[in-house]
C-alpha cells in the first residue's frame, strides 16, 4: 500500500478498491507505515552553488572542475551534507560501466557517497581502497566501510587493503605491500580512472589520524616542523604543495604520490573550519584536479594565492 500511495501516486480510494478494503483501513495502514519507519520523508533544498567563485578557482588553479557551495551560518553537519551533495553531482557524472573508482576515507568522502543518487547498478564497476584502515574508532567512515557500502549500492567488485594505513617502519610497509592480495589492489589503484579524496589537516582538532589515535601529538608536531599543512591519502605536503614528512610517507600502506598523480580524475571534497591551508597545498601540489568546497574556503584560497 505504501508503494502504491507514495511512489505510484494512487489515491487512498483507488488503493482501497484494488486491495478490497475500506478507505479508512488504507489511511490507518499508511499511518502505521510512517510510525514504523517503513516510510520516511525528507525535504530536499535546492543546492546553492556559487558559479562565480567556482569559475575563479578553476581558472586560478587550472582545475578540470570546481563546485562551491554556500557555507551559510549553519552547523558543520549541514555544511558537510551540502559538500556531499555537490561532490555526488561531480562523481555521478563520471559513473559508467567498467569504471575503476578509487576511494580514501573521511567524513567528506562518506557524505559524498551517501548523497550519490543512482537508479541502477553500474556494470563491471571496480571500487578500490587506496589506503589502509584507520581502525574501529572511526569505522563508519573508514575506507573498508565506504568501499563495502558503495559496492552494496552500485554492485561491481570491491578491492580492499586489509592492513593498517600506517606501520612502524618502511620495511614493514614494504613487506605488507608485497603481499599478493595487497599488491593486486595497489596495482588496480594505479589503473583507476577516478579517485574520490578527502583532504586532511595536521592541526590536532581537524586531523583524522590524531582523532583515531593512530598518530600521537608529537608526530603531528614533527610534521608541522617539516612544513606540512595537510595530506591527501596520508601523503603530506607544504603550503606550496611540496612533499613533506618523508618518514611518515614511507610507513604508509597504500598508494604513493606518483601512483596517485597517475589517476586522471582526482576529486577533492573538503570545506569548513581549518581546511583552507590544506586545500591550498593540495591544489598547488596537484594532488587534486577537481575541487568541491564551500564559499568561505574558496575566498581564502583565492586571497592567499594572489
């Protein structure tokens, strides 16, 4: 009954005649469906985009595309949903049969995937985890969970990096990367057509590494002393976009800088407090070539790069 009423647009009287019950019974059952959570309602506001700022960013940084959402005076979760909706618009334009899609992790990546609207599965899709796991503390937006969730929605094949994203030594990282299953995933990562990426920060209050308990404060401070302002896939860079944190990068279990740059389409989704400096470094270093951000960050980027 719920499908006939809410999806097919039939009236309660039409449903009553078709099913052979009274109209009042149909009304009661529809109310029960809402109360039981079988039917949910949401109000979708039109996505407010700033085309002028987006055009300026595209020209200034030589981007393939840019999307700028209105930040407005709202809480971080609403801003995140707007970023995700804009990111989903961009990503949706690249979905096609046979696509190889690489994913990192993070709240912005998760918001993008949650906002993605698809009417059918994508044939022969390959979904590839680009960097190892952060662990149970942030399981809901860790790479494993995001790859698995997208595979459930879109179909295709999922390829995982079943290892921590950071280990104690370069030798340990190399040993893991030589493992057959991981080597297969990394080899496929190098062939990805599109990567969906978050942009991380070295500021403790904005660092997923630190919040997850993987990186102690002293390591963040060490990265800052080396000039790091942010990271993509755990690969840190300076404000000018130069690589930073060589020791840290050598202990990562995932794709390296050269492999990341080989992916033709690199969509970075980031906005909100504390993300301007990391995003600017990522743009200057060419770590991303499509940007989805908010208008507050966009204005800082254009001002700082004058």
